[in-house]
C-alpha cells in the first residue's frame, strides 16, 4: 500500500474551539511541523487544514479548524463556524479546546451543547493550564458535560500522555475506517501536486470547491479570506491529486502586517512544493504586472504552468482579452512560452472540466525525457541551420548534448569554448528545442559546459 493510500485510511481527529484558544499550536505539535500559521491575533485560521498526526504509536489525520463563533447568518465568521462544524461531523474524534486562563465562556457552553447533540466522541482540552492561572478554568471545564477534561498546554506539551491514553481508547483501527472521500482503488499512486495561485479574490477557493464537488474551502465576496496554504486530497478520473489552495499574492509594497506576510510566504512554499501550478487570473480585472511577476516566480522555480482566466462569463471583449494575454505571456515569459491558457467560470462551472486535461498535458511535458541520439541529431541540424558565432574568426563548436534530468527538462551541452557562447545563441537553442520536441508550457534549462563529448573515450575503447 502506498503512503498516500495509507494516509487516506487513517482515522481523523478534528481540533475545534473558539478563536485563539491554541488549536493551531496543537496542530503543529501533532504533525511535527509549523504547517499552520500561528499568531496572537484571533481568527488566523479560516479554512480547514489537515496533516498526518503522530502521538507515540498512534497515527491519524489531524484537522485544524477555524474558531467557532456565534455570528450573524451570512457573515464570514458564520461561514467559518459552519465549516468547522462540518469538520467535527466528519471526524472520528473531536478535541474541544477551551482557554483555561480565560475560563469558561457562553460560547464554549453553546458549542459544547452542539457537540453533545452530534453524539461524536469528544475530548475536552483545557488549554493554557500550565501554572496556577489555569486552575480555575480547568475546574470549570467539568461542567461542559463532555467527560473529564485534560489539563493541557499545547505550547509546552503538558497533558500529551493523557491525550494519548484517551485517543487510544476512542480511535478506530486504521484498516477499519473507510477510505476518505476522493480516494479510490485507482488512486493508489503518488499524487500529482497541484497548486492554485493568483492575486486576492481571483476565485481560487471557489475553483477548488468546484473541482472537488463540495464546499471544502471557505469562500465569499471578501478579499483575502484564504490565509493558509491548504492541501486537499482529491482524485480526478482515478488519478490522485494533492490540491493546494493559497493566499492571494499582492504586490510586495502592498503586503502589510505580519499575518499577511506569513500568508504570502506560505503560498510561495506551496508553489515551490507543487509540480504543476495553475495561475488563476480574474478576467474582469486588467492584466497587471503582478500577474506576470507570479508567473515568472513559478518559471524560476522550474514548475509547469497553466494559466486560467476565471469569471470569463463576465467578459465582453473575449477575443481581444485572450489575445492580449497570450502575447504578454510569450513576450514577457520566454521561460514558459506556449503555456496553455484556458477560460472558465469557477462559479458556474463553465469549462472547468477543461482544466485537468491541460494540467496533465504540461505535467507530461515537464516529466519528458528525450533519447540522446535524437538530441544529438537535433543539435547537428540546429547548428547547421544557424551556426554558432565565430569570435576572433574561430567558430565555436558544440560537440555533444544530453539530458541528465527532467522535472523540468534539463539539458547539458559540451563545448571547449563554453564561456564564449553568448546568451542569445543559448536562447536560440532553447527555442529550437521547444519547437522540435513540443516542449511547450514548461521551463527548459540548458547549460553549456567546457569539454568534449564525455562519452568519446568510452566509445573509442569499445
């Protein structure tokens, strides 16, 4: 069984509670990494974030959720609370966290009643209970009617041994749990890592919800709802995919405050971790330099790129807009010339079904390896058609080329005068490689090294 399929069959533990009670701190401790953003400001977490948690011999999926708030219908806070409740509904065990130093609040009691009605196994964690300051709040937690609370400290690891004992008794055996939604028999391979990036309010979370077929990501008219880079397991026609939703990326000069800087950095890490990146543009807003800056960053990281124009149903001059975009990409992003451009509406679903075929197409190119014999036949023809320069009257000779790596396609050519070969000629060779071997929409790396054919001596000795 692959690691990803094993992960899909693990039991799920959801961490829920009011904002700023320490849920993300506990999440990071259980997964062993700083995956969730943590800040003193309440309400940092908005979407559900999942990771593989470990506690001694126990292994499970742990879900960090937005803070539960008793908010007005239709507000952002209400939508966040609804998604947290859904996470608790889907979990095998809920960890209900309250702040022992702040004491029991009416909101704690309200959501404790909600959990009792759901009938899910619940473990109450009276967090921040280290020292005398948390004693009174810990004692109050007994009145929630959810069983014996644990005096806990997510920051210092206090109470983890008791949490292990409780989880051991409540968690189902991993093999007894049904596969999680989106994983099937054909999805046993390593998932394709796909990140959706773009400026704020381009519709990234709406697109992911449309692909998944349900409201997994928090959405709304407010810009900047997504703060964390959220990974979701999915399957497209039996092909496992790890989908990453990211925070909107604004111009650096406009990024203000510690929290937004953390959110953008988290999104950049997701893009670097991905294999294919979808740059989602808002078709109702003019093409801006920031869009091209993001695309350039993706190319520099060596990731395959698909450009998607969202809200296409609202565009009037469709042909003019698309032509302008394609010309800008080819002119300003030579590293990814030919990157596919698709038009869609995440809200209505128009053309969303065309996205994944394009993603898999550039992924195949990104992984492509070319036979050495074909490469050298191409090199001979390309240098005859357009010979290298002859500085000082001596023609530069390129003796040999090979492809040591894919992901992205990386080539090494050998010449005794590698340092004399101008960048303009290297760009010509890259362009010819694209045209000859259909390497569109992916970065190509071509390095020229000093030396003869490295296999020449071996051939002579055979």
